[in-house]
C-alpha cells in the first residue's frame, strides 16, 4: 500500500457489510471537496461487467442516468420514480456524453454531476459489495482511490444478526420486505464465510497503489489519527470537523438523534449479543484470516444441541436468502462465483 501521486478523481469505500463503510463515507462527506453518496449498487444490480462492454444508445444512457439520480435522491428502499428525472438526465447526456457511451462512463458522469450539484468536486461512493469489483473500478477509473474496511468478524456477525431491527431503531424508511430479507440473510455460517471471501479479496488488493486499508476498531479508538492518514492517502486536507458525524446506523441500539461524533462503544460487543455457538462457529470458520488482523479467539464451550441446530438450519436459511436476493443482481451465478472462487491467501 502506498499513496498515489495522482490527484483523487473519485473514492470508493468497500468492505464487508456492517464494517463501517457508511461511517467513513459520512466522515469524508464533511470535507469541503467530497460528496458522500448513498449505496448505489451500480455494479451487479444495475450493470454487470462483461468482457465486451456494451455500448449504450442515447436513450439507454438517459434511462441509466435517471435510475442513478433516483437511487441517490429517493433512496434504495423508496418507491422510486426514475421517470421524473428523465428530462434532467436527457439534458446532461445530450450535452456532455461523447459516443461511444458505455455504462461505466455514464456511472462516473453521474457521480461527478451529482457532486457538482452540491458544490463538491470528489464523489465518494460507499457500496460495500464493490469490493469484488476493485479490478474493474481501477481499470475504468485509473485515478480512483479505494478504501477497504475490515472489522472483527464476530462484531460483523452481531451487526448482521440484528440488522433486521434497523427499521425500529431509527431507519423507518426500511420496508418490511427488507426486514424479512435481512433476517433470512443472517446465519453464522453464511456470514462467516462471506467475511472470509471479503477478507481474501482485501488481502489480494492491498498491493495496489490506489488501495488503502482501515481497521474499524482503530478508527473508533483513534479517529483523528486514522482519518488524517486517510486524507494523506486521498491527497486532501484533514479537518477535525470531519469527525462530527451523526451517531446512527447501529443494529443493536437506537440512533442518537442530534448527537455528533464517533461512538467508541461499537466495538467488541459480540460477547453480549451472540450465543456461544455463534462465536464458536465464527471463530472456527474465520480462524486463519482473522488472526492476520489481530482478532484473537475467546474461550467458548461447544453446546452440542445448539451446534447441530445451527448446521441443520443452514441450508434452509441459505435457500431463502438466495431466493430473496435474486433481484439484487444482474447475474446471480456470477455474483456468487466472485465471492467463492478466490485463491487461497498464504
């Protein structure tokens, strides 16, 4: 890992879901040059990278631009109406886009356009799953900077276990279908294996010049030091006011309305919210990788009945999770393949 001499054109914050990607986006969004986006899910959900990138017609480009505006301004879970942004998208595409028009081009055009609408210059996109598209992102956007987040897998497990409660802890716009999807998505085996896949991808990417790693626990413990280091990597100035972000987004406590700052209590809470079986399973599955980042085992006693129940419930929950996530990817098979077909990390 090293800093690039190139100026930062865009920022992509990636990592395991529930690892602090939103927090870092909010911090950077407080910078006078940086605009923090919502999760846009361009890769996989709106477009899937192919060997031969499809050229878009002007109409297709306008529709994609409209969809992106809708996602940002109305939200991922809203009953969105992209057509209302058609005229705005049409004006931009017809005046600014040069043929041939491709989906990655439209995506970056949108990021820069929306940032300019807020008098900012550097877009910061924070969809966690973009981790699996680091190679494509740096190929399409050579001056982009990638920020990878890593967090203790047991705390990730805890956050994922109760993610379905977000609707009742402050995020009222989350629809009930998303509550159900989040509940079925959670299983200690599934989440632990996904953590492994994410971590392998991070480790395979750290040798890239434009990739920077942030350990979630270090961010909570020494926020000023970690963000100063991040700003150096991004070639932007650091301001203490960047750390004044809303304290919200937790899966286990209510959003703290009106309170700003970094909540240092969000680390190491898995002992209170996970069963001994969940901790045992997670530690066994993530053992070699988590040790690389200093996440040491805690002593747990295996409860046979609970352990067997966990394994029996795994295929059931996994099947429902796959069904409920089909519409969230242009190519579900390829999306799964990206997560499971990774080289071993030595």
